[in-house]
C-alpha cells in the first residue's frame, strides 16, 4: 500500500471518529447507549489533539502554508497531518495537493 493511500485511509478513519463522536451530541444517538461513550470520545479527541497542536507547533511553523490552517488540520487529524507536514518539509517545503 502506498504512503498516500495509507494517509488517506488514516484521515478517513480519524474524520469518521470525529463525525461519530460529534453525532452523539444530537438525536438520535444522544439518547442511545452509545451516546455517553461518543461524547466522552469527543472530549478525549479534542484534548489529545490540542496537546498535539502545542507539541508540534515548531514543526507546523516550518510549513509554507498559514499556521492557522496547519493548526486546524492538526486539531482534526492529529499526528496524521503532522506526518504530512514533516514529509513536505523534508522534500523541500512544497505543499502537496493530495492527502
């Protein structure tokens, strides 16, 4: 499996997890047995990704793209996005249009 495919799948999995966790704040999932789990998962994801934003700030600042966008992508996708930024920096700083 190619690196870009793995990154795309990783982003889909993380994005789907966010979607599920967010949906647990609303009907019909809000009142089901998975509702409390999903809401807890949401706050755990948020906390972990905020820590990642702070921990990887030095790397994100090296990106040629605006820092706000890099922080947003890191908040959503965490280390998956940071690995993309690291790879771009190693390859010369040109942002990829793919994953």
